[in-house]
C-alpha cells in the first residue's frame, strides 16, 4: 500500500492555482490514485494569499495538509514560499518562482518586502529549486502561463512521461490556450533539474 503524498500550491489571487491543481489532480486520477483536492483557500481575487492542497495515494480521507506534511510545495511567489515553509516535510521539495508581488502592507508603506528569501529558505534546511518562471511563461507567449511553467518544473519529480502530461493538458485546458500551455509546460520541465 502506497503512503499518501501531499502537494501544496501557494500563491497570490489571480495567478492560476486552480488550473495548476486541476492538472495535478487529473494526471494523478488518470494513474489510478485516490485524489483529494481542496478548494482554493484565501482571497482568490487578485492580491490575496491563496493555498490549494492536493493529496493522493491508495486511500485519501482528507485534502488538508498539516504542518510538516507536504512532500512538495509549489510557490508562485517568493513571500508565499516563506509563508508555506512550515508545511514542508524535512525531505520535501520547495519549487519557487522568484517573482515578487507586493502584498498590501508593502504597497501602503506599512511594511517592507523581505529580502534574501531564497537564501533564508535554504538556511532553514529546505531543498529549494528557485527560478524565474515568469520569464519562461512570457517566452511561451503569456505571463499568465507561469502556473503551467511551475507544474512543468515540478513534473520531473512525479513518475509520469511528457506524453502523459501532454494528454492531461489537452483534456484540461481550453483549445485556444492549448499550444501556449504545452509550450509553457515544456519550458518548465526542461528548465528544471529536479528528480
């Protein structure tokens, strides 16, 4: 019996965590896993923190991921990676887009954006793969594809072929955005050295 695994997707409202969790859920369901995906928690309008949980295994009873349980954390934004760190397992992987989106306290001048976040995550013992997913998404054709670039980077950790991922993208993404998302996924997958 396979142990339940947990993936957390964290970001800011408007960054596309819903599509990312759908792609993950669909590939895992297609492989025969029991999958539970939480609804998006947080302020899903642009700017608020958003957290989505994906759990899979032989039998999953709850989608909730508690502190210290996440095998993988995918962070669409730097500050959100720091916020999610307590949820990462000791041997878990943290995949981080190096994009900075100022939260409201920074915008209003009540706080400053934290510096050297990646170095601090590494100093805390996290296995961090940080890269500029936004620039790769723009190369693919749209900044909105950052979510799929990050899924592409993470895909190397899971035991699915590029063809299997392509099929899931084809059945999950609307046809008019299909080529954009396939390109974004391929850029993320080839850019990542994760295993």
